[in-house]
C-alpha cells in the first residue's frame, strides 16, 4: 500500500528539500516506486536539486486545475527509472492550490507509486498545511538550534490537528530528522545534543544527518546527495534513514566524515 | 577579554535547552499541543487488548476543543463475534475510570451499543 510522507519543519532553510531529494533517491534505489512532489509554489527548488529544472513543462497547479494530465507533468528521473518528480509552479498564484485539487492528485499518485514524498514550504500557513494534509508519515526536519526546534514543535501541533488522519482521530506517524548536526560542536556543548532535541520534541528519531560540504556539492550538480557521493557521511545517513522508513531496524549512529586533524593533514599531503 | 570571562566561557547549549523547555511548556498549553490524545490512545488500546483482540487502528481518539469544556471522543471497533462476552464490561469499566480527566469524556462502543 502506498505511503504518503510529508517532509516539513516550520522554519525555512533547515534541509527539507535536500532531505526530500535524498530520501526519495535512496528509497528508489531500494526498488521502491517513488514520486517527490514540490509543494513550495512560487519558490520551487526541488526540480533544481533533482537536476530536472530544464525538463519542467507542466506542474502541480496545472494538474490541479485540469490544464494537464498527471502523466504529462510527471518527470521521470534520468538516473533512476522508478523515481519521478512532480514540480511546483514558479509563477502561478498559490491560491490555485485547492484542498480538493490536492486530494485528487495525491489520490492518483497513491495508485501509481509506493511512496509519495511531499516537500513542504516553510511556515505554518496554508501551503504547509496542504502539503501535510494527506500524509500517513511526517518527517520533521530540525536543526539543533533554538528557533528550528521551536518551529518543529508548532508543526507537530499542526500535524496532530490539521491532517486528515488527525481529524479522523487516527494517528499520524511522526519522525524526527535532525540535520546539519555537528558532533564536535555538540560535544563541546556549543550545540544542542541529539538527546536534548529528542527530549524536548519527544518524537522518535529517524536519523541524524551531519553538517557536510557534500550537500552543497550535490546541489551544485543537481543530484540528490545519496547519488552524488554515496560514500559521504550525509549520503550514508540518508540511506540509513530510508531503510528505517522502509521498516528495517538499523542501529542509530552519528555518521561523520570529519577526519581528525592528523588525518586531514595526512590526506592533504598524500593527495 | 578578561581572565574571568575566559574561565567562565562554557558551552551555551545547556542554556538553549533550558530556555526551550520553559518556552515550549508554556506554548503547548496555549496552543493545545499535548500528547494526551496519543497517550490515551495507547493506554486504551492496552486495556482493550487484555480482553479482546483489537487492531491498533480501530481505536480512534479525538479531542474537540470547546471554550468551556472539551469533549473526548473515543471510538473503538471490536469484532462482533466476541463483543457479547462479559469481559467487555470489565474493559468498559476500566476505560471509564481512565477517562476521568478534566475534559468531559464520552466513550462510544458502536458495536456493543447496537447489540
Ligand atoms: N547536512 C547539511 N550540511 C550542510 N549544508 C546543508 C545540509 N542540509 C542542508 N544544507 C544546506 O542548507 C540550505 C537549505 O537547505 P534546503 O534543503 O533548501 O532547506 P529547506 O528546503 O528546508 O528550505 C541549502 O543551502 C543546503 O545546501
Ligand atoms: Mg525547500
């Protein structure tokens, strides 16, 4: 049965789009049929992170308004056969995204894919609530930083009240994805620790993605980080998170590619 | 920088944690986020499971917030074949006891009410 997953956070710039692309690609590599859907109308970016910006013809709003068929708007990934993108509109009015229209499109996607991953816009307004509306699972992307944690708490409140599942009195699965984590700074008590964030938000942990330069490199290339540098720390962390989403139990660890000072010096000399 | 500052400079993360804990405890009471509903659902499920086999998604708990009172709507679907068993009365009694929260509780058991 298809699962609808929303990647959400409240705060902007914490890594939702990066995570949508990376988790989508990782699940697709595990032979799942995946579609990533950009709900960030007006500020679409998922196409760029996925490297499909020049292939966008129709978008989510065209489909909602009946201007295009779903099949015409879906963009098949060039690297992974079973990964598709439904882009957002850059120019159209956000209000064109109606609740009924979204329900219909998500319903159709459920029939064609195993995973429907919705990349939420920032904020707690209509765009964000529409993105989470039909979700079975929510991945709450949080940085170890006060404003991000506070906004995540607000979003958890919305997930428990504004989603279809919540309204039916059912439970929406919520999972924390802690991103841009720097274990060294956390060890020096300069940054909130994983346990701190878990204790405050009290939802289960899906994974910890370390702060890494590989993320910027992947976005420069227009390739999800799980494909751009599969051996890098963030890629491995995302791959493990994807396995957990698939129901596997994977021991939690903080994957880091920070070399020791000696290691770094040594590898530079060796290069 | 003077010497005192140099020695006093500790990590700021514990301050962040404490501030967040205080702030969010306050914000949750005003915006209504609490895990009460989640906790109730889990505990209710446990009680029911002691007596009848029930699917976890067949227990629905909903909180309707009103100005003066809120209502708690509990809806449990139980296979008809066993809903006549006396054990169910015990389960219902335990439930009623559990539901004694400040909110007005209303437990509905569709199947047994119909029977
Ligand atoms: N683990 C990470 N390490 C380093 N930079 C990251 C990481 N995750 C995200 N970023 C960077 O943070 C910025 C915001 O990420 P993005 O995914 O667009 O966030 P959002 O969709 O939540 O607004 C981007 O510049 C991205 O490259
Ligand atoms: Mg984004």
